[in-house]
C-alpha cells in the first residue's frame, strides 16, 4: 500500500522523531518497559521505514500513531505484550482512548487491503484518514458498527446474562448489533425478546462508548420490564437471571466499560 506524508496514514520514516507509536498485534498491545508508547526514533532504527502508521491523536503535545506489530522480532528487540482489555482496565482515560483507537485503526487497515469494487490494492488518501483505489477512486473509511446495550430493570432487580463464547462467568447487560432500518429502541426490543423472551418499555438513552473489539459504537440504555418470563436459547445466551441490587454476581463488567457504568448508575439511583 502506498502512503503519503501529508496523509493521516504515513510511512514510519515520515513521522517526526518526537512522535509516539502504539504497536498492535490482533487484540494485544506490545509494551516497552510496561508502557504502551514507543518512541518513533527507536522504531525507525529497527523497523521497515515504509511500514504504515495511522494517526491516533495529533492534537496532543506529542502526536500518537498506531501500526501493526512487526511479524518477526528484530535483533536486540525486547518487548512484552498484554491483552488490550486488561490494559484498558488499568489505563488513564486518555490511555483507554488511544488504545481503543489504535486497535480499531490497525484492524481497519489490515482488513481493507484491496478495493471491494475492482480488486486493486488500496492506497492511503493524500489528505483524509481513508483508503482509496487508484483505479476506480472508491474510498474506504474506518468502519463503525452501531450496537445497543441495555440494562433492564424490574423494581430493585436487574436482568443480567452470561453470554456464550466469552469464556468467562461474567454476567453483563444484554446487547446486540443494529440491523438495517432499525432505530436503537427497536433493536433493544428485538434483542431482549430474542435473547430472553422479556418485553421492555420506558427505554432511556444513558451514554455511549467506542468499543474496539473490533469496531463497535455502543449505545447504552436503561429500560423497564414490561412482561414475560425468562427463556434463553443457550446459543447466544447461556444463562439470564434477575439479580437483587444487594446480591449482584461477583463477576461483573469492568468499570471502564459502558456495561459496568450502566450497572453503577442503577446502583447509584437506589441511593437517592
């Protein structure tokens, strides 16, 4: 892929020496002395100077870029790695923002190497954070997938579920991708019914969050129970239960996630 120095996607050699980079390998981040930021001047001496770097934050004192971790370990290379989810739990708000953007942008570039219209290799757009086909001029921007996530309330109880495929005992809110033509409220009604056979009403928007696994925009809501008895299909949802506020499960979503924040806001509302 061709990169341009004036683009948001630049060759490593075009970055200022003062820039910092986040190295991404799938859902992991490579660490230098337990820190997420690598000095550009160091990486220029050991990595391919034409390797692509994409802008994460160029408004701060030191510009931050992201790039894929090298396939092989250069001589003298010393690094450790950590799952991005774990890093985000112990990072500052700025760190969480940078890690999230880095994961999404690197995933976008690595999964969009060729034009979806004519099949030609994509090049970096000269100005925008976008990829463009030199043959048909088709332009590709970072993908964002809208999702809803909802905490359903029934008096002093909340509906939490264990989701299949997550490999843990964590109980969380119900969530799902929006489908074409749906409003967020319609998605909530459909997803909650499909996953638990519960009807909801009084749907209230609470807050949103960018979620980089790999590229969701989570729209968080509270809703009230309107009817039905819990039934799960055991394919998407393994277990769903009503929990009293005073006896919540020990394994809950992390506080930095919108799911954790929806639960915390519910608990705070009981203290008012």
